[in-house]
């Protein structure tokens, strides 16, 4: 086997082994690997978020359980997070335009908390566009607890 082919195979094998090891090592500090904004000239570009497969998924599980509940028209998960002055605003809009589907748009880790932004499609004649929904979660002993909710309509 020619020397250059052996070198290429060795380099390829190294990448196959080192890539996952590096991603695993960065799982806490780098939950988002790539954030792509394909709509360069948009006011709110619909980002594409590629997440680290080794990240802690507990914040996403908590947020997505709430989104699932909202899709089933049960708003109990967001009611405790709403300021009394805003409760009617959010609950009326969530009832009128219920969540149908979602995808992670952004994620950021802070000491003791995680922020998640989802792109959400809504029913009730809202239209074919995706809108933003934000969650903040407090991280304590490996558990993620929802602490805030915000949405764009």
C-alpha cells in the first residue's frame, strides 16, 4: 500500500475517533455546534441550530414537555411562569393559536440556567410562518425547572 494512502487512512481513522471525543469533552461548554441564519436579510431570520449530540438534554425535555402540553391545549405549565398582568395576553393567544410543531432555534448555557428558543408553528389559521417561543430553565442537581416563558405572535 502506498505511503500516502496509509497516511490518509490513518488521518481518517484519527478524525473518526477524535471527533466524538472532542464533542463529548465540549458537551457542557458547547451545546450548540453550529447556528446557521440562511435568511440574511430577514428581520428575524429562521435560524437552523445544530446541537452537540452529547449535551445535557434535560432542559429540552422539560421545555418540550411544556410545548407538548400546550399543543394539547393545556396551559398549566406556563401559567405559573406568567406575570399576572400578562397572563390573559398569553393564554388567550395560546388558546387561539395553539402550538402544532416546534424545533430548537437557539440554546445558551449560563451558570445555573439554560435558555432555549424554539421556532414554533401554530394552528388556528395563524399562517405558515414559524414564531419564537422562549424558555428559561433553572438547573439544579441535574434537574431542569422552567422559570420563564415568552412568545412572539
